């Protein structure tokens, strides 16, 4: 019972922080499997802007002419 309580104390705040910082599923899995490490990561990560997530990388096709 005490282990479950400690797990919840670290996991819930980590997941809340990750959701506010717009992070992906990998960080949630880390927070669930390793709650203390997940909380530390969540505290250290910067917030992602939704506009930055949709940026497409430049095309790597060398046959296209660059302008």
C-alpha cells in the first residue's frame, strides 16, 4: 500500500507537468515505469509550442533544384 502511494506521489505530478509542456507518449511511459526519474525529466524539460511541433524538415532530395 505504501509503495502504491509513493508511486502515485511521483507519477501524477510528472504526468501533469508533461501534459502542460506538450510532451509525447515516451515521456509518459518513463514517468509511469520510473516515477522519480520521470518527475526529474518533467521538471527539467522546456515547454514545446504547438507551432514548433508542426515544422516540416527540409527535403533531402538532391534531385530537386534549390532556390
